C-alpha cells in the first residue's frame, strides 16, 4: 500500500503513533506552551488545520491540561498578534501599495528555545515560528488593507523585529515602462551633470512627482548619442525610488511629458522589476537616417558602390568612446542601405544595422578602425553631419531577413 504523505493524514491518525506522542509529551513537560507553539510541532500534518487547532487536538489526544497565560517558547509573541498588526498598519500609513510581503527579524532567544523544543519533540513535522508569524500577520493585513501577498516582487515589505518589538516598511521601487521618442538634438538619455536636461529628467521628474517618489533611475533599451534624435520608439523602464503613490493617471502624465516638445512617450504604465533585465537583454536592429557630408564631389555612378557595405563589417571600438569602453573588435551586420544624393557633396542614407554598430564610424571609417566604410567606398572623406534613429525593431525577428540595398534619385 502506498504511503500517504503527512499533510493528507488526519492529526488524530498521526497521534496514534507512540513516538510522536512521546515527543509531544516531552515538549509539554518542558514548560507551558500556547496552542500555536504546540500545534506547530505537527504543522506538516493535515493541511486543512491551523496550528492553534492542531495544538487543541494534541492536548485532547494526550489528555493534557489547557494552555495557561504564558508560553515559554514564544514568550507571548502569538498572544500579541493584534498589536503587531496595529504596528504594521502604522508603518504602512501614507504608502499606496497593491501587494506586500511580511518578513521577520527573528528574536535569537526564541530561536534558541525553538531549537531546544525541536530536540525534545523532533522537528520533522514542525515549521519555524517566524513562518507562522509572517503568515498570520500577513493574513490579517490582507483583510485590513485589501492588498495581496506577493512573495517575489511585492510593492512593500513589512519587516517585524521580534526582539525590538518594532515594525518597519521597506518600500520597493515603482517600475514604469514605455517607449520614448527624442525629438530634439542636444540632450543625453540619462541625467548627466554636464547637461541641463535629459530624456530621463523629462520623463522621470514628471512620473516621480506624480508618484511622490524620492528619486528615479532610467533603464533604456540601448541609447542614442546626445546629438542624435530618436524618432523611432525606444523601450525604457523608469524606476521610481520610494514612491508614495502607485495608482497613477498615466494618460495625464504622458500628456505632461509630451508637452515638453522634446520627448514623447507612448504606452506608459506599470511594469515589473523583471522588465529592467528584459529590455537590457533585447538587442534590436535599428534603422538610422544619416546625413553624410563629403569633402570631394561624388557622382551617382560612384555612389552605387554604397551597396557594397551591406553585409558584415569589422569595427574596432570608436576613438571617441575609447576612454570609457575597452578597445576591441566587433563584427556587425549592415542589413540594408538606401540612399539618395541631395547634391554632389551630400548624401542622405537610410541604414538598417544590427544592434551595437556605430553608424558615425561606418560613415567616416574612424581612421580605418571601421572597415569597410562610406568614405572608403566613395573615395572621399565623409562625416555624419546628422543622425536620427528612425526605428528600433523590437517586435520583428531579424535572423531570416535578406540583406538588400537600393538607391533612389530625385
Ligand atoms: Zn507560544
């Protein structure tokens, strides 16, 4: 006959076992125990019962005296749950949250006594006291606040310090996702002392004010240079530190940001902490528009050679970023190029590239560090006079696409 697990058995059935009964008698003989602390020794048996009910059933089965007004194990901690719930509610006052978690700094003295009890009675069916405490206070807070428990990413963690008798609230960040467009040149993506404004500040200051947060952090799916516009939509996650409000009017916030004229946001809303890592993992292709200025005049038959740039290029870390990036060689795909000649010294190119390709250096060649390059194939010094990100291709697969190139002349 298959052995049933402990939590499927009734406590009455389990309590017919002499070894278990003997262990529980030793526990009761060591000093007065409350029903919860007694019942917790059989926490794994009969999942439908509370530890308090288990304790009562154990006393009946062993013909033991009813519990007194003290407990040598918890020292009255479990008589005092109302007071702990009140302290928790006071710590939560003024913070808006939808999910929470109760955690405990345990009292080492209670843990020592719990170890003694487990040696007397055995611990194979027991659960730690803090587990019951957290569950009990958590259930009461659920009822009192209407918030849901969340064991992985709670909005707020209630931390009870059993030795000190205090409760603190640890407020987790508010994560906000969206996509942004940067409509002007001359602002960096992230807050930067050398610049008066940034995409981060234009978005983050508005969200942070609405959430009554203390600060914000910005996580972009890649980033464009200060002098580059991002007309395509770039995903981001904003992290608001210690927000007092979380249920925000996203449409009103987006309106205020879009009113800046410099940055626009789309699909603004709450997201999870996991989304930071998710958008950092994305390596989407980008499509750029580059305005290319040439030192020497170049005519259409010559510019046809630009088609030869489609394919794999070899790029050493650009000179301009060498101070903050290691010097190494990357191989990156140019997926497609279309261009039109504006005059004999000016070209407008639309280039689709793999993530991580430096387009300014694809144009100039960066002293031979990027090969091949626009200047090289045209036989004239070339520089990227203007650059825009036209699209961040987060939704499309890239592996199966065929390289292509074409020219358009007006
Ligand atoms: Zn107790």
